[in-house]
C-alpha cells in the first residue's frame, strides 16, 4: 500500500529536513555551509511553527506577530538542538516555540508594562478567585485568596492593581455626558494641571511668615494690600510720614521674602 501522493511527499520532506538537521549538527561552528543548512532546516519546520501559532485563533496583525514569535522559538531550537539529547527534534522544539509565544503574550498583551511577577500573580489571582467563588458559594476575601495561593496579601493587592493595567481606554473613546445621548471624548473630560499649583506651597509659607509679624506690621500689610490704601493714606492713618511707611513696608517685605525662600 503506497498511500496518498501528498502524504508521501510530506513524509519525504520531513525526512529530508531531519537529515539536513543531522548534517547541520555535525558541522563545525565555522563551516561555510552551516548558514545554508540552517536556513533549510528552519524553512522545513516553519509549517509546524505556524501550526502551533494557528491554534490560538488570532487574526490580523496579532496573528502575524504571534507567528513571528513562533519562528523565533524555532530558530532558537535549531541553533541549540543536539542529537546527543536522545530526543526527537519536534519534542525538543515544541516547548521552546510555545515558550517564545508565551513570552510574546506576556510582553505585548498588557497595555501598561508591569513586572513579570505581578503579571503572573494577577493571572493566578483571577483563577484562584474563580475557584474559591465556586467552592465557597460567595466571593472570597483577600485573606482567603492569599491562603489559597500561599502568597503575601500585600503582593495580592499589588497584583490586583496591576491587573487593571492589562487594558487601557483610548483617550478618543466616547463617553456619554447626559440623557440627551450626547457625549464627549474621554480625553476632553480629563483635568489638566492647574497653572497655579506651584503657588499653593508659597501661599502656605507666606501665611506662616505673616503670623510671625507684629501687630503694626500686620496692619500696614492689611491697609496696603487688602484695602488698597496709598502710602500717604496709611501714614495719615498711623500718624507717620509717607517715607516712614515706605521704609517700613520695604523692611516687612524683605523679612517675608527671606522666610519664604530659606
């Protein structure tokens, strides 16, 4: 029984690729034919790498990126394989290809980068929460989840916050703003930095500095800057000359400035 021609061709190609791999493994690192044989082996096993990537049922650019990750794992497997391992090449290559695809998911599927430990713990947190909810008949407490995972509760809180970084909303996403059905882009509803924020600290420092002034100095500041009186009017109010008021004001402002700046 000879079998279907297509099947015979596929088996012949696989056998030829395996024979090329065995020749590649016997070559010295500096052999000039090594690059050509390596390319042939990689090309021969690329359909298998695509098969592993296709099992994730992605489409568009996401699928193409995953295939590229699978190819990267295949190349690493070809470069590191040794017949002395006493295992079939695909048995050796499969975990390397899937590992590269997992690394791709870990590094690219999160909108905001978080440490690998937090990514892994957030995944465990989701699974543990679902399992405990089913077994307990209610949502588990953080302490129960921590005991189930044998993890530190503080780390679980961080993992919960990290999980919120998995996907981020676009600033162009529409947000309803009323019963009329109208809306605005999310970015339009975000507050901007108050240009006067830097003045808050200075204002508080000035408040403390003013408290340390004497009653006469406080009164002069009140008359000049809050009631808008001229120096001559302040002089008449206090029974001193305009020049004296000017000199006192200069001294007061100098003391205030030195206390704020230091």
